[in-house]
C-alpha cells in the first residue's frame, strides 16, 4: 500500500485519493486532487457514481513535506498551510519541514508559521555567502585592518556558525537558511 515518493520535492501540493474498500478488493479507484480540495471529495465523486464505499484515503502525494499515507483531512490541511504563505516563501517552508528541524504547531506535524517567519533567513547562493554576510552585518570586522583580515580563518568561521543554522538545498542550486532555535 506504500506508494510514497522517495524524493520529496516542492511542488504544488497534490494528493492521490483512493477508495479503501476498492483497494481491499484489489481495485485501484482514485485520482489526483489539489491538496486543499481533499476534504471535499466524496466517495460518489471518486467513483463517478453512487456507492456504499465510505472510506477515502490518501495513498500518494506530492508537494507535502512528510512521508507516508494520510487521511484526506490532513492532506487538505497541508494544502491550506502552503496556501497561507506567499508563493515565494513556499519552497522555503517546504524545505524547513523536510529538514526535520522545524517547529510544529499544536499536536500535529504542521509547521508553526510564526516561528517560520522568525527563523527564515532567506535564500543564498551558498552557505559561505550567508556567513560572509553575517560577518559584515554583525560588525565583527569593524575597524579591523586589511592586514589582519588576511589572517582570519573564514572557513572555520563559517563552519562554526553553521552549528546554529539549518541549511537546505534550494531547487535553483542555492541554499535556504534557517536559524535553529
Ligand atoms: Zn470503492
């Protein structure tokens, strides 16, 4: 019954809803829906005719950053979570959850958008670019002469800084940076 994607990528959240009774009879009856619509799908819609089959189940999905099957309500909730952040931040939110070091809200797996806003540091060409930015921004080099700057171990600095961050690959080749709490 496991039809999960081995690689979970950020795409529009969609879910494949199937009928469990049909599945148990060896029949795959189902189709893809936008995640947000998943809690509105009825068994009759899914079968294309009236049916006494009742239980619908998400057997596959994409654009939802957790592995495994789920009920249609949960898929719809994931859809709403992503719809509620601006489009340009959705890949970052996805990456944050996928990283596993995200902060969940309440009892479910859903991310706290408040914390996301707080810890999201943007997308950068590389971790090193971000670390360099922090070095300048933090004023650590203020008043330090070029002479001395040459002796600073920037690689070590950026490695040490990394301890306090979560860095995920972005799809365009850069990195997405989050502060750890
Ligand atoms: Zn059925």
